[in-house]
C-alpha cells in the first residue's frame, strides 16, 4: 500500500542539472511515487539568483537561504548539485544534523572530504549517495559498491571526462591540432570558457579518487591521485600512435599492485591499442573498464555529462534513498576496511613510448640503447627517421617502472647526440 504523506526533497542548485532534476520529478511524479511507495514533493529550491525565470518551478519554492532550507527539519532528502567545496560541505553536514539524507553530484567535494562526509552521515543515521558524481548517467558507483561487493576488483580503467574525449577524438579523426579541437569543443558547448579542470585532468582525478576508494575499500583522496593533463598532446603523437595500431585517450587508472599490498590512482594521456574496447569510445561519451577476480572484465558505457543524463543518475539515487527512508534504514556507507597504502607514480609499471630528437650519425642508436640497458629498461621496438643531420628516434619499451624510466630519460638528456625529448607517453590497455 502506498503511503499518502509525501517525502519532501530540498534541491540545492537549479542550473543545468538541477533544473532537469526538478523537471523529471514533476513530469514523472506518478512513476516515481509508484517505484518508491510514496509521493515525492519538491519542498524548496535554493538558488543564487532568485529573479531568474525557472520554467516549471513554483516561484514560491525558490529561496536564496540554502541554510534555512536544509535546517527545516521536515526535509527527508537534500539533493546537492551546486558543486564546489563551500558552501556545499557545510550545507550537506547541516542537512545530516537536521535529519535529512543527501544525494550529491559533487565529485570535487567527495574526492577531498568523502571520509568526513561519510562519517557525518553514519553519525546521524543518514544516507549519502553520489552516483552522478563520477560518470553522468552511467551506473558505476552502485555496481562497484553493491553488485561487486562479493568480488575482488583489481583494476578500473576508464574515460571519465567527455570534454577531453571529444577533443582527443577530434584530433585523431581529423588530424586537427589541440587548440583547433578545443575551439570546436567550446563552440559546441562541450568545453567550458575556462577548460582547465577538464584538460588538465583535475575533473578526472577527482573521479579517480572516488572510484579507487570504492573499488579497493581504501580511503583515496584527491591529493593521492597522480595527474597529468593533455594539453601537450600533438598531431605527431597521434601519427605515432597510429603507426603502433593505437589511439590516445585521457585515462583514469586505479589498480592494485601485483602483490595486492598497495594501490595507485592516476590520470594521464595514454596510447591504447585499437583492439581495446575503450579505443572505440567516440565524441563526448564516457566508458569505464572494470577488471575483477570472479567477474573478469566488465565495461560501462554511456553519456558522462549533460543535464538530463546526470539528472537521471541523481533521480536513481533519490529513489533508492527514499525507499530507505520508508523502510527505516540506510544503504551502504563507506567501506574502507582494507586501508591499503596508496603508492606514488614511481612504483607504477607500464610500457612507454618515447620520441627523441637525435643527431643523424652512426652510433646514436647504440648509445641510446646502452642508456636504456643501464637503467634496466628493456626496449621492445625502435624506429628511426633522419634527414639533413637530424633524426627522430622512437623507442617503445617493455613494461618498466616510472622511476626507472625517469632515470633513463635524465641520462639520455646528458648525451651529446640527443637534442631533446620530444614526448613521453605511457602505453596502456594490454
């Protein structure tokens, strides 16, 4: 039997995502009520600019006093889609203190202060759900912390930023340079006026911290994630990738060490074979590849951003939290029992693609090969092209640690025959 008294929802933020949340709550009200077991009522909407017209939202619900809204006491669930660290952090903890559960899409806050927020939710016997914080509409958080709760996840490898994937895909498919592809992404609305958070990897790093924490039952903060942007990727890098049967993606990679004693989380551009499922992810889409002991390889794919897709994830969480409220319980909280140490990049082992500018004369290849051997880095393939006394030498290694590769590169720079290191890129997905 359906409960007639509605569950009340406070919405913090009414921008692209928030307005879609409000719209879906209104247009799908009957379906949501049937799925939850009680009606859901939008009880207030906190915004910064109250004079702005918001189609479909009763102006009487709009307020600029977000603190008063979450303190009301009759609010069952607070949906936070304002982003940033403050005032979101204070508003969320205040909501817990006044009896509400929280649904958030705030990746930056969760990556920085997820442990404290989970602790607050547990203290006040409330839910904290955040499916929309990582990959838009793609169900990922819930499968990792519920569907795979009985499995051992070893690696999470994914494209978790649509802006960067659009830019790199455009560079690959058209031969465009980075700036040209960025300009098109901006014109189409895929990139912000200031794209730094996306192209420098900050957005993906926050998502990697959240994914690693859930996958490995370990607290991983944003500061633990190695981050490298994609602004230095060139058309020449794509040409080299094609010669290897690869393409280039900005990847978020979270993995256990081979001995299982530690984990790493990193974001950087990487070459991946065209045969890998992630290589075919085009445009602004996201995809995440999960590798676990029992399930093997799983791939999650779909739109990773945008108002409606992100709102879909928010509403999925809202339904789950409301069901928990009706049943008098809460869903899964933080699972950090493993408490594995988070290693730095120096211990990460992978393959490398190194492009060197060298003198075009006899003996150069032998000198370069000797430096690699002295630092314990095994060479897989070498390609050399030369003209008018200058040459380009491309070396692809077998698997080696970052520390070993860094030592190799420093030694190479000291050779008189090496004019410069044009690019270094990791090779993943094999």
